[in-house]
């Protein structure tokens, strides 16, 4: 099977959206978790090539896109771009519905519980994120590691070295721009990804209940 790793082209976007959804549950297929299949990719795939296509790379075979990496070189500037260019249209398309009445089993301190309308999907969580993206990265993290990324690969492309090939393409592009470092979040339910980043040379900057923040100094080379 021949797999190309190449810079993003506009026609890759639908395939990237499919990959994002089919890997959106800590690497597993999230299709059944969302009523609207575009909601999750609107957050974690679509805006990156729109804002800076030079930091998106795809892996494709004869059947189409089976993996990608997206990134921004400056996370705080990217947040500003989202507010100006990306979120406004999505906020019109996905208005924030009234909060549902709490269920007896809901934990009011848990944002996931308070946002759950009880329809069996995670759509509302994505809509909440679109309207309330959350605070920017801490200053200490941003100053040393201003770039961040997301990488997703379908099962049929795993085990073929695609993750490393995609990361090599991205890291080369970031280093050419003089970006000092990058960070990413790895969910606690995805230990395979955590081990992959450690092998690449990332280190764990902090661990939280949801998972780990991992970082890489771009002055170093891949291990």
C-alpha cells in the first residue's frame, strides 16, 4: 500500500473531517457520539488549514485521506484569529440552546454533566466550546512552547510509520519558522498516543485528571 505524506490541499478537507470524527474518541471511532458529524472537526481540524495551511500535512492512499497533522505556530494569535474569523459563523450556525434541567444523577460541578441534554450525543459540548472556548494557555507554557498541534490517523494507517512521517514534516516546517517549541494535550484514555510522543522526544509538562500536557523543545531533533 502506497501512502503519500504531503502538504494540505483544499480538496483534502472533507477527508480530514472524516478522519477527525472516526478517531475522535481518544483514537477510537466517535461517529456514534455526535448527531452532527461536522461539529468535532469544526473545532479540531477545520480551522487550522484555514488559518495557516502551511502547517497542515496529510497522509493519503488510493482510498483518500487516512491521517493528518494540523498546527499553529502561535497559539495566542490563533485564538484571536478564531474569534475574528472562525467562531462567528459557527455561532450563528449553532446557537447555544437553553440549559436543560439537571438530571438527578448529574454532578453540577462537572461541565460535561451540566451540558448534557440527555440525547445521547456530545453535540452540546462542542456547541458550548464554540461559544465559550475557554482560557488561553498559561503564560509560562505559551512563552516556551507557543505552537500546538493535533494529529489523527485511521486504524488502516496505523503501524506504518505515518505518525512519525507527519510529525517530521510538521517539525521541519516549524523549525524553518524559528518556532521555539510546541505543546499538545493527550487524553488519559489514549496511552498509546502518550507512549508515541515520548518516543518522539516529547516530555510530560503536567498531568491532570483529563490527561497530560506534553511539550517539545524544537531546538532538539527527533529521537
